[in-house]
C-alpha cells in the first residue's frame, strides 16, 4: 500500500455537527479493508486566501492514509461531487 497525505476544506457556514459529520464520513471512505487512516488532524477554521464559491473561510482537515490506488480514486470522486467540500488535495508521500 502507498502512503498519501490528504487535505480538504469544508464550508464554515454550516452548523458544527454537520461539519463534524462530513469529516467523519470522509474518514469512513478510507477506513476499508484495502486502506487505513494513520493520522487525522483538525486544523480548525481559517480565513481563505481568496473566496471559493462565495465562502471566505473554511474548516481545514489533514489526514495521512495508507491506501491502494482504487481507494484513492474513489475518495477523489466522492469528494469532488460533495458540495460542502470547497477544495481537496491528495499528495503521494515519497521516501517513507
């Protein structure tokens, strides 16, 4: 399995419990037989450098996972269609 670092930003204009549920649902996508979440960090609410979809702030999350390519593609697909996620970034960790 390959190690990845995933960062995503959730809309800050929603209620706290909905924001927490979205982050938990995204973790569940990667807690399968073929992948696992090694570390999950909530970075908190931060001001965006520029407005995204008319939002000026968002909740930042970073997680480190070990997963196969298919799990990462499925995560990327589901996050891309989720309207409450403003941005996401998946980076393959090299040399570990």
